C-alpha cells in the first residue's frame, strides 16, 4: 500500500488503521511540510520516504506490485493557498498529475483513492443550505487556489481513468476533525495559518487556554463535521467497494453552525470566556454547507457513526493529553508570527 501524505492528520490515522489489517508493507511518502514524523508509529511494516511525490526518483522507486494507493497529500488549507498560490500548485496540482502519470504504469493496481474536497463543489450560499450531491454542478469561480487545485486533481484522475484505466475513486472530504491534527505541524508556510488551521483544533486549543473563540460572520456559517475515525472507514470503503470514476461524499450529513460548535467546545473545556464576534472573511462565499450521504450509504455501505459531541469529547481529551507536543509545534512558529504582526502594525 502507498499512502501519500501519510504522516499528516488523516494519513497517519489511516496508517494506524491499515496496520491492523496485516499489510505486507505500507509505503508512506511525505515531505513533512504540514505534518510530523511522530504521527507515525514505529513499525517495521512502514517504509517512510521523506520527500515530495513529485520527486522523479521517489516515483521511479515505487514497486510494481503495488495494490492500493491513497493520495492524501496537499498544501494544507484555503488561506495558505491564498497566501502562496504557487506553493499550492506545487503541492496540490503537480503532486496529483505526476503521481497518476506514474501509477498508470502499474498494471496490478486495485484502487487509487483520492482525497477530494467537498467544499470545491458545494453551493455558495449564506441562506438555507441543501445537501451537496456528488453530481452537483461545479462552478468555474472559486474562493481559493486550494479549491481549484483539488478539483484539478479530480479532473486529472478522471482523465487517467478514461484514457489508461487507472482505477481512480474520489473520496470527497467534508470538514474532518479528531486526534493527531497538530496545530503548527510541519514547516513555516508564510502565514499564521501554518499554526491556526482548521476550526476544530484551533477552537479546542484556544478554549483550553481560556481564550475567546473567534466567530466570523457571528458564527452563523455552518459545516458538515466528520470524525477522523469515520472518515478512515470511508476511505477503506472507497478502496474496497468504490467504483472507478465515481465520487463519494465522506460526510456526516449533519449541518452544524460554527456558533453551536464553539458553544459545545467551551462547554466541554469549561471555558467561561464569551466568543469574539467578527465580520465574515472577505474571501469566503461558502457560508453554509453539508454533504449528502445517500450515495455512500447505498454504494459503499458507509455511514458516519460518531456524533459531533462525542467526537469533540475525544478530540478535547487527546488535545489535553498532547498539550506539550502541540505547544512545542506552535512555539516553533512564534517568531515568524510575531514578525508578521509587527510588519502588519500601523507605522508612525
């Protein structure tokens, strides 16, 4: 098995689960740009390759008897991609193109599962959200390079499936959260969002520190939150039962407002500090969304089983147990963030 981006949040959780299925070998390729080697267990069946999957030598060294590939590598996050579109292209678009071009040569490959982005196909609305279907129309206007590059990955995969028979399956992630999402993991990427990444780990950390949780657009926006253990089960279902060329939402099907999310987290941590209400982010038109679960249930036999409250409880517990680790990764970037704050401060 090959897991590209296997030291990251989702990838490492997947690797831990794959090990329980007695694989002969798991090849993990990760350049550690937004991940930590410590996420992976010490196990002789893991062959860790430090570097980018765009590296021709790494691609050339992939075994010809590869059975499964999970392509999870990406340039983490919308706002980081806005800050550096070229880095997003290097780590999202080129990774997909070069990987698929190499995998087409491996004839015995059973399945290639690609981490697609549910946000890239969701309707842009601040009104009542409708469940996003897998065959929803795709706009040519997008809020971030990240959204664009994730769609390009789908398109390249579709091309290699049609032209070369690559057994390519699209797993459309909703908002994943859970243990092993380390704030500040990896290297500095030129923006504070190197540290403050997805909303759940950011809110949990700030809540544990007694800080006010920032609620853009007054917390009225909504997302579909899926616990990482459920998502990993969905990835395995895509590998086992997904039809090449098809897309499947890995979603809870439950719409949760960011305001309600903040309230649950503050309750679980005992944080008494009221939230910090802010205006909407100027780049983000995706106000409310959640994913349809019918196709994945019918075709894959997959449904999410962990409620948001239970998932948050487990994630809060993991964060408490790993506060020293997280504090250390945040500290790595403090100097860069202070420099950015100083440069952004009014002169005079």
